[in-house]
């Protein structure tokens, strides 16, 4: 989702501890979640008061951050029309630096005025308000600016970022989260918004997060140097959907979006799951440019948390391949099948 350039420039040298979401398996977040629920409907006119209400009865920084994050995800709406307006203006003024700066300056004011008064915003607003509320709770939280890949977002202008999210420091380590994508669902036609919290975007494993998020400053991938993807690699990642973050812990193979194989060639899939699924709910929806065929993959195997399967392409053509589990899209690939 498009945003203006990051409002906060990160100038500090940061020491990273490489995080694992399992660091907090021992934490019961129900108290933090309940506090966020109790204060549903609170406004953003007095941020210190809101932070006090959300955090004063919690014992640890991770619980305090959780209450802030959940409250934002469940009370701030994603304003897609605002995003589209910003996108059109930025494209209109992309070759006129003065006009673009003037628009960005005006837009910042409109964005945060709408956020404070109506609790509606875009990704920059989500990441900004989470970082501000966290700072008031004495938690080190940063806005991260970069690129996000979704099924509806084509990254065709590498000079302009299109997404923002957060990194938060807890117990000496940094963790990643994306309140924009976690908060709910945008209707593709009327741009209405429905709250539908996705916990898979809370402290997502950095390597899996990097499939769909590429920060301007790659240190915020929170990955060792040999595991950081290049930007071309990022562009060639598969498309992942919200359900992927709910269902998968990691994507093992294929790690590329586009594939070329010969007729009767086989494409192998392997995912690491967060929890067991019913293999019978696994389907492939294959679009050939005219029709979509729903098929069952072959050689389906579920070994502990590793799901593997394959599909043989018997016909020549160009195909969009959508992986579905429990009637929810997980990932999309393209396959060109030649003779």
C-alpha cells in the first residue's frame, strides 16, 4: 500500500539480536488482549492517557506492546481511498520535485488529522501511531519504510517506497510486525474495510517476513548477511496472502514466483506449517487465461509440521497456480509449460 516517504529518518546505529517469535511462547497474551478489548472505541486525542489505560496494569514490556498493537489493529481502519488519492497525486507529480514536496507536506497533515479524529489511515499512519504509543510506554519501536508485495500491489517504481511497518525492541532483541496487513480486509470493489485481525503478522519470523517486506535499510530485515535476499530476489518471490501468515511458519519451496518447465514436468511444493491441517483441504486452483480448474495435487505428505506435495503439468501453456488450504489462498505462482 502506497505511502509518502518515511516521516522518521533512522540515523541511530542499531545493535541487533536476531529474533525468534518462540521467545515468547511462555507469555500468555490474554490479559493484554482483554485490556485492548475493554478500551475499544477510545479516541486518539490524548495519547498519554490511552497508553496509561492500555499498559499500566501489565507487568512486562512485551505485554504492554501487545496491548498497544492489538488496540491499534482493532480500532484503526485502513483507508484505501486515501491511499489511492495519494498514489494518483504522487504519480502525477513524480517528475516535478517541488509539486511533489508540496503535496507530501499537505498530505502528512491530512493523514494524521484523519488518524487522530476518525481513526482512519494508511500504512504510514499505522506504523507512526504504534511507534508513538510505544515510546510513551518507554518501549523502543521504529517505523520501517520499504516495499510490500501483495496480490494487488505491483512494484513497478523502485524509486518510491509503498509500505511501512514496525520493528520493536524487547529484552534486547528486535521483532517485526505489520499492523496494516494484520488489522483487516479491504473490499476489492467498493474499498470498504472489515476488521479481521491476523496474528500471523505479529512477531513474524524475519526470514518469512522478508518474502513480502523489503526495507529501504536492509539491516531491518533482522537477518544475517548471508540470508538477506537481494531486491531482484524479493521481486521474484511468490505472492503470499494473509492466510499464509496464519497457516505457514516458513516457505521452503518454491521460493520463486515464475517457473518454466517442459510438458509433463513436475513442480514440487514444501511448506512448514504452524499447526496441523487436514490434507484433504489442500487444493490447487489453476488458471489458463480462460478458465480456472480446481485440482488435487499428488504425493501429498504431512510429516510433523512439513507439508509437501507436487503437481504434473500435462498441457502446454501459461498458468497462474494458486495454492489453497481450507478454501483460503496461501500463495500464487506462474508456470510456463513448453513442449
